[in-house]
């Protein structure tokens, strides 16, 4: 087993031309192990190839495995990496691993002792990586920090706070990223040692890893974490706003969101106007059954399909008030360039027939790409169907009104 | 009403504490009050307009109350409604400044002041400002929280529109 590891490391570590398959195999092996850290001699090292660890880190949630990466990096500056094959794990494959203590004493002491407290299964601290080991991806690091919580550098506190909320989706993405990253040739650049992210070996610092070719100062790292947060939230918003699947880019998405919020607000105003107009001709509604009925109404009446409003009739007086409202609340739709969403207000002619007559009246149409939801006409029919099912309620209402 | 269940709707599945039902209850209560205050058939468009204003305020208030103070935008809406005054411009400025101080959710040095707007992060520019204006209470948040608030706000607005549309349809179908 050790030999296998060694061969893996020797053939892959320095030049990082490990194939994806090998990495996957290594990752799988690693995953099979139940990695227990806290009972082990902190001076021992968990030696594995860096890509293995990185891959495994990407696929595991916040356990102490992360910690081992930090330990590894102590030796990354040295060329003795291949000699480190320590796996203090209880897996069958590594049961008989020799425990070699090849640490430079001072580095070992600093790292391991500092990490002893955090080498729990609930440890949250990310590993300290020297910059020459760049296949670690920051997002992956973040995603593997699971439910535990360590001690934080206040500067990095927000980074860690995000880690808890990152979902496995990002972890999965991180895995694929790891593969792509490791497929690139990486050489140990000692020149990057100067700009490594970890400068202190105290247990209360969050050590993050920077990508290859990226700036490594704390500001850019924090900035990157912030950007990741933002993009995650934009994805959530994409789910909420219909018709945003095709739009990429923050600006376009924000435009969509703005349009949607504006249209929602206008719809609220319009509906309140409608209720006000209709209220003038209708008595009070019974309040007992109504909330339940109203709230439980089929949610098929979604916004984007609001192609036609149900019929109601405005007399000339009401027509003027509608115009007042429309003039007050309407402002020209912005950003016409958005192809998939354009708000168009079309005021149909309001005929001035008697109030009892119902005529179609459409004042709003949200032209969007056809979604997989109920078409516009379906709303009215749905409502009417739903209402028909509530015949007892309506007879009751009619009794009230008459 | 529960005796005749339609095949597609099961009224017993209603969650009484859902946002929708909370809002529906409150809004209908407010509607009743509004109806009780004024004569049922107003004679002028102005009256209808006033009624519309009241109904709109009632709708916003009901929604904000249904969300309580859990969200910045609901707090901002309630604050706005509470301190609403006829003098719109001064009051708006006063409200905005007070909303800023009251609804700062992030301990962030960049949350106040126009001079910090550029620092608010990586310039999403005009759209970001627009979004801030749209979402109540959005002036005092950084972009990250603003997006959270926007998501919740959109969800609540959708609920509001659904309920109001149902009510309007029920009114109109009589």
C-alpha cells in the first residue's frame, strides 16, 4: 500500500501529471477510509500526495481531513514529500502503514501542535497551503468546511461563515475543478513562497488557498469569497425570476430582476385599483370562509401568464380613476434591450356599457418567453373552475349580497 | 365549505400559518374595515382613487405585518407607512435617512453615505442602485444582503399578487 502511494506520489507529485483516473482512484481510496485524527500522535504526518488530498478534500465534508493538508504543506517546501506516507487512518488499506516521522522538527511542532486542537472531526479551519501547491481551489476548501467551527481570524471570519452555508453543489463543482486544475502542469515554484497565504501558524487563523496564478493577498482572497457569495445568490434569484435561465451575466440578471420587481409592484397597484373599483359595487364579503378559500386558491395563477385579466367592467367614473392610477404609477419600462421580458401595458378601450355587462378587459401583458406553466387564458378558466367547485360558498355569498 | 371538496382543491391542506394565509386574513380584514368606513358606492373617481390608495396601503401593510420584522424590507415598509406624512418630499428624505440608520443590517463601514457607494463593491452600477430603490430598505444594505432581501421580497410580492387577484376575481364574478 505504501508502495502504491509512493509510486503515485513519485510519479505524480512533482510534475502533477497524474491522470484523472488515478486521482479518482486515489480519491476513492481516501474516501473509504474512516479518517480519525484526534487520537493520533500529532507529530505524525498524514502523507499522501497532494492531488489525492486535494481531491479528497473536495469530496469530503469538513472533517479533519482538511487538517492534513496543512501538515502536508509543511513539507512541500522540501523535496522529501515522497517519503511521507503516513496515514493515521483506520482503513484496511492503511492499517499497516508505517508511521514515519519525517517532519522537520520545528515545522512539525508548529504545524501539528497548532493543529492538534483543530484536528477534530469538527475542525473547520482550512489548511495552510504554501503557494507552490496551487491546485487547491479556494471554493473547494470552503465547501469542505462542514458543520464544525474552529477559531477564526476575524479578518477571515466572513469567509468561514460562508463555508457553513455552502451547499454540496459547490463541492461538486469544486471536484470537477480539481480535476481540471490537476491536469495542468504544476511545478513547485519556490518563488511563490513569499506570497503564501499563511503567514502565521496560530490555531485561530483561517488559512485559505489561492488558485494558481491568482493574487494571494488577503484582500483579493476576501474579494474572491465575496464574489462567490454574490454569484450564489444570483443563482437563487435566477430560480425565482421566470425567464432568467438564458441570461448570463450580472447586469442582465439584475435588469431582469428589476423589471420583475417593478412589474410585481405595478400589479399590486393595479389589483388594488381593481378591488377599489369593484368594491364600489359589491357589499362586504363574509370574512370567515374567505381567508381559507382565498389562500388556498390554486397557485396556477402565476404572474407571468397574466396575459388577460378576468372580465370586469368599468363605468366612466371608474375609468377615470383607473386612468389616474395608471398615470400615477406608470413609468416607462426600462431597458428595452432585454429580449425575454418586456413589460407592455396595453390599455384596451374601456367601453362604457352598463355595469352589469362584463367585457374582456386586458390592461397588462407580461410578454415573456413561453414557460412551462399555465398559459394566460388558463388563469381565467382555472379561476372559474375553481370557483365552480365552491358552489356552496357562492350560494352563501349570493345570499349575503341579495 | 369543507364538506364539498373539489377534486383539485383540498381545503384541509391549508397551512394556517403560511405566508399566504396570514396575508390573506389580514388583507381581508383590512378590506372589511375600508368597506365599512366609506359608503359602498362612491360617486366620484376621486373617491375611488382614495379607496385605491387605502387598499394599496392595506395590502402593503398586511404583507409587511405578515412577515413581521424578520426582513429588512418589511421593517422598512412598516416604518415608511408609520411615518407617512402629507409633505412628501421632506418626509421622504427624513424617512430615508431614518430607514438607513434603522435598517442597517450589516456591521459594515460602507453602509452609509453616498461617498461609500463606490466602495459598495465592484460596481454593478446603475442596476444596483435601481434595485436599491425598488426594494424597500435597500439603501442601507450591501449588495449581498440586498440580493437576499430581493429574493424574499419577490416571493412575498408574488404571494400578494396571487391573493389580491383571487379577491378581485371573486369580487368581479358576482
